[in-house]
C-alpha cells in the first residue's frame, strides 16, 4: 500500500480554506470541564473569607478596595486573603488530575 501526502486544497474564493479551524475540539471541551471541576474543588477547600474574596475578585470583577468595602474588612486584610488563596490554589490546580 502506498502512502500519499494530501495537500490541503486552496480555494481561490476563500483564502483561509487551508487554515486549521480554531473551533473547540471535543477534547478541549473535556479539558475545560475538568478545569472547572478543579477550580470548584479548590475553592471549596479554602476558608470562607478567602473563598468569598476570590469569588468577588474573579466572578464579581471587583477590586481589592471594592471587596474590602463590600465585606466591611480592612483593605490589607482582603489583600492578604486573596494572596493566601492564590498560593493555596496554585499547587492544587497544577497537580490536579481528573478522576
């Protein structure tokens, strides 16, 4: 059996016909779902004050100052909570293996 090298056909009407698609592939969807699961697991493991701070920062798109105001907590404390949460989340996500 001979192996043939197939060249992508270039269409004169579509200059991007030979460019690979950037649409998500099924594996991308699986990896995204596992990443979301990992983030949820990690967040549940944080102390309440750190979890609330990270949630407000990322999902609420609030600054540290806004989080401090909303929680009625000193700004330095909120910064410490967020930093501590990031440090706790980093190795957990790096070492996360979906079950």
